[in-house]
């Protein structure tokens, strides 16, 4: 499993929650942000040995990179860190939500946000897609999260590393096939947002049944 992990967008709700859980599990984690100061402040607040860097510096120092930014910031963030991603696994958590209609599925022309990330990063980078439907506010606590994680990617060994990372975070994760399949989970997030708004309390996720583990 990869050594140092960078969480790009680690000052946001999902990024901070992922960084905290991985650091608490004993992994070496760098929080990345557009501002090094913001990243350092977030790391200090979260504890568990986390450190903060500007996004590009975090990506350069890491062996595996997790991107946790809004869809509107995805392309710009990737452009910033791309020079430091060659030969690495990049885990993209991006969901193509387009405000104000976040309850409507709006996949990009590439087919999914993950495929868009792969196209931008190029063949020398292995993109894996995961963590789309996990409620960040639940992940930010020490409580068990009643939600499964679907992991997509064209390389099975890289997917397996992300499945193992999810396990360290206390989540049950499953291989869900090729990177193009990420479109299903990305689209489902808009459906879950709709369900949460109409049924509350904002914690609906997915749970697979009938699985032989």
C-alpha cells in the first residue's frame, strides 16, 4: 500500500473527514489546499500528526493522491497538481453537481468526472474513483458509517489499494469495475441528495446486500 497520502482539498468537509480517518488509522497524511496557511491551520485543528501544504507541494510529496474538491474546481485543481502525479494513483471523489440543480444528474461530456480527470492527467497516471456517496458529516465523526463505498478503476491492483484505504477508515468497500462505471455512482449522488431532501435527515447512502465477502 502507498506510503504518504495527500488529500487535495483537505480543508473541505469530505477531504478533512477522509484525512482525519486515515491519519487516525496510522497513515501519513498531508492536507492540501490552495493556501498553505489554510492547510496548516486545518491540519493543526484535526490533529493526529496531519501536516498542511499548498496543493502542488502536497501532491509532490505524496505517493498516493486523493482529490476532494467541488466539480467546479476539479479542472483547475488537477492542472495545479498534474506535474506531480506521474506514476501515481490519483483517487478522484468528484461528483458533477451543477448548482443550483444538484438534485438532477448532469454528467459531463466525457461520461463522468472520473473520466474527465483521467483525460486531463493522461496515461501516465492511474485514476481510481471512489467515496461519492459517503456523508462527509458522518465520516467526520468516530461513529460507524452505515454506507458502502464503490471503487472504480481500470487497474485492479490500484482499485485494491483504495478498497484497503476505505477499510482503514472503517468503511466497507467493493470493486465496482472499470473507471467508466463511475458514472453510475456519480449520478446516484444526485438521487441521494433528492432522497435526503425529501425524506431526511440527510444521511441516506448505499448498502449492498447478498454479498459473499
